[in-house]
């Protein structure tokens, strides 16, 4: 079993309130789950308006597949959510 973990720090400049931020994040996380069949959740900065940290996890039987999935997730976020900027990212593959 191979576990791919990605932690992303996001900046959402258009979010004027926690409600606006959560609206963007709720949509983003739901679409990630449905599109890529990954686990995704907000894991930090819940009380900051324009900042969020999300975690994305995939489980597979191949290190290459785990890397590909997490890279696709990053590219997809950049392509489909221009209002969200990825400030920091870290990936880890656990074998």
C-alpha cells in the first residue's frame, strides 16, 4: 500500500469573509473528491479569511501513480480555480 499526501497552503484574495472563503473551499474540496477520488479537507487556518491549508490524500499500489495523481490535483486546481493561489505545497509518499 502506497499513500500519497499533499499539503497545500492557499491564498484566496477575493474572500471578504469566512463565509466567502468557505464557499470557495467547499466547492473546491467537493470537486476534488468527485474528480480524482481522493480524500481532501481543510486542515489549518480555519479562522483566517484569505488563507487556508488543505490536505489531499490518495491510496494506491504504485509510487508513480501516487505522484501522478497529486500532480494532476495541483494542475487541476491551478486550471479550474484561478481565484485560489497555491502559496506553498509539500508532497510525501509513504510506503
